C-alpha cells in the first residue's frame, strides 16, 4: 500500500508542476540522433541543453548543428533569422548541474561497443536523478533495451518513459512512446503532450526490445542481405523494389546506410541476445562491412558510395564481402 501511495503522490506532483507547460529539455548524448532531437526541440520554441563528453566535442556538435541548419536554409526550409532563433535556444555543457531546471531529460547516448549499453545508460540515469527535481520526467531514446531495466536504478522509476525517434527524425512524423512496468499515467501523458508539441504523432506501446520500428526494420534489412548473398538481385534493384513496389521512403540498404551499419549491427546483436531467433542474427555482410569501416553515409561508403551525402553508386556486390 505504501508504494502505491508514493506513486500516486508523485503522479499528482508531476501533473501539478506541468500545468505551466514545458519550457526546457535536457538531452544527454549528442551524436547524430541526439543532434536531430536537439534541433527539433529548439525549432519548436523550447530551450534545450545538451550534455556531452568535452568542450571540444561540444564545439564540434554546435558546428554540425549550424551546418545542418544551413542545409535546410539552402532547401528553402528555413530563414536565416529562424536559424539564429533556433541556435539561441541551444546550449552545450559537460556539467550535469546545468540540466537541474529541466522539465524533461532525454538520454540519447551512443556507446561504441559491440553489445548492450545497458550499464552505461543506467549510470546516466543515476547522474540525471542526482541533479533534477523529483517531478522531472526522465526519458530514453533507445530502441532495443527495456525501459524497466533502465528505471530500476532510480528512486522514482514511475517517472521514466521511452521516446524513440525514428531516423530521419526531422521528417518521420511518428515517435514511439514506451511505457515501462512502473511508468505512471502522469509520466506517459506528459510524454504524449511533449511529442505533440513537436508536431509529431505519438505511438503508444508497452516495452518490448526493438519496439515496433526496430524489430521490423532489422528483419527487413537481414532478409535483404540474404537476397543479396544468394545473388537474387543487386543492392539497387532490391531497394528499388521496396521503394517503388511498396512505397517505402527508403529501401532496406539505403536505410541501413542512413542509420549507420554499426548501429544496425548493435540493434541486431541486442535483439538476437534477447530473442535468439534467426531473423535477428546479424548477416555476415553487415558484420564484414562494419569491420571494414563501411558504416554507410557517415563514412562515405556502405552498401552505397556517397559524395557530399548523396548516393553516387553501389559500393559492394555480395561476392566482395562473403
């Protein structure tokens, strides 16, 4: 009975403290996805502070955000004054104390290791809770770990929720909002309102490794690799079939390159460890591309070759990597 009373009390405090709206968001980890999240939040008039590892890294991130906004301007999607306003709402720091007044904090770290980043994310969660208000909602932008596992290290696990932005988050309208076992209604409802503030559509689901998007796309990428290894068709023709035949925005290989093949491999490893089924076992092609540092668009070569971010040709055939 005591636990439910505490949950109810925190829920009431969250609801009461959030009536004034959301004014400031923290983002922990500002890799490619973290930067997209920061830009989206700031673009919708909300102050955002991101935390990364060093002052040098912070300057690099700010330069990359500036460049990304210039690319939007070049496509007539933004004015110079709007860009200045967006940048004025973004602050970078290495100090967790700078997120102490945030209404919502999103963990979005990118650990470059082969298997799960669970322990590193738990440590981030503890660092967040040590400085923020008891009413601050804590979220994770990850797609293969259980929200309940991350929340288990907190004094108030009921204020934890998953918010999984899907690549490319600037154009994809849906965001997965994931309830953990102890996520209460106030936290869930607050996350829903936040996603709607970003002009996106929240998709509510109960926690499951891979959620909806990652479980399905990993399976599609793996099966596309099988077709390639069997010599059924080329990279371009497999992608063309899925785009022109089924109306997908990107074919499986193009999407894998955009996400980053190292990230795709990590998703596959995590899901294979969880479920142990063949559809999640990483394809040999994915493994060999990652070992060769053919990581996709970010390295200029993956399933395709890129010049200034644009596809110029197919990069590989099946016989090159098997």
